[in-house]
C-alpha cells in the first residue's frame, strides 16, 4: 500500500476537512468548467490553496470522469529517487480511503514502452500523482488508477510513453482518462509567468509535443511536468484529437502567495473526436 505522503502539507490530513476542501474547489470551478467529452487533460499539483480550483476545473469539465473505469495519472519526479520513468503497481491511499490500481492496464502500457519500469521507490515521496487522487475519488469513487512518474522527461521518453499509452488504451475495452500533472512557470514575476505560460499553452492546445518540448527547454520555461504533458499530447494526437482547450489560468499570487514571484497553473482538456 502506498500511503499518503503529503496529506497535511498539500491538502488536509483529516478526511472531513479534505472532503470539504475538494468540494469548495469544485464549487469555485463551476464558473469556469465546460462539460467536454475528452480523452484527458492537464492539471496542476500544488497545494490546494493555490491550485485546487484549477485542478477542479479540469476534472469537472471531463464528462467521462464520472464513469471512467481508470484514470492514468502521469507526473514529474521531483525527488530524484527511483527509475527514470516508473510505474507503480501498489494500491494507493489518501485520507478519503483506498484507491485501486489497475495493474492489468499498467502492465499493458509497460509492455508497449521502452523506458517504463515497475518501480515503487520513485513514487514513495512524490506528490505530483498523489494530489490528483482526492479529486478522482470525489468525482468517481470506483475509478482505478495507473500512476506513472517521469524523471527522464526528454522528447524521446515522452514520445515513447505516449505511443505506449495509445497502443495499450486504444484496444482496451474500458473507459480510460489520461491526466498530465504539471504546474507551469515557477517563481517568476506574474507578467513573465503569464507570457511564458500562454506561449506554452499555444503549443499544448495545438497538440505539438515536439515544439512544446523544444521551446520549453530552449527558453527555460520552468514547467515541471513538460514530459508528462508531451506524453499526453502524443497520446491524444494518436487518438485523433484535433486540438486542446484551455479553460482556466491562475497563479499562486492570486491565492495568497507571494505576488512578485509566482507559480502558474493551467486547466486544459483534450476533446474527443466527434462522432459522425
């Protein structure tokens, strides 16, 4: 069992307080959410005080979230522990209870990937996947997860994971949502954060993983989960998504953080191909 590592830090430790906070985030998100049939999206992973509303906008906008069998959550590896790209097969736990791991799908994704290893060490203290789980548990208590953590976020590793997701999920007979867990600009003035983040979002909504990765590195955009985002872009392109849509953007300074050095948060969804 992978027990909660950041309860009491990124979100409340007590179940009642956590449920209330998630509910409050979802309530604030109603103003910005747009019900969309979607393959997945991009969610931030900061403390709920700062990024909870942005995360809630993404989750409450994806129509299939309420009925999905599995949510694949891909986050960056902040700790530096474990393998370069790692998949957890453990069950996970938050103050809201246990959440089952879809090991069947996880093993299928790993079988199709060159760089993905089974590794629990990378996930032990990593928050980028964990902070997504209370939202998933609240919206869809029966959903299973596939937790993936990326230390190697280069274009090759991201493209490989995106292709593996497609090969595994496209033939899977259950509903699957894929989430990239990432914050955007880190600790820069808000005007610079917004300028850089909107440039990044243009590549993301344009489904251009190569352009996004190259520009993120070339311009030193401090987007911690650029690899997970690029992997999801590769996946949704192969699923015939035409474009992404940004629904909400904010920064930590708008929620009580420092106002001269902020972290950016964006809510993005990837609409499904329209059925004829």
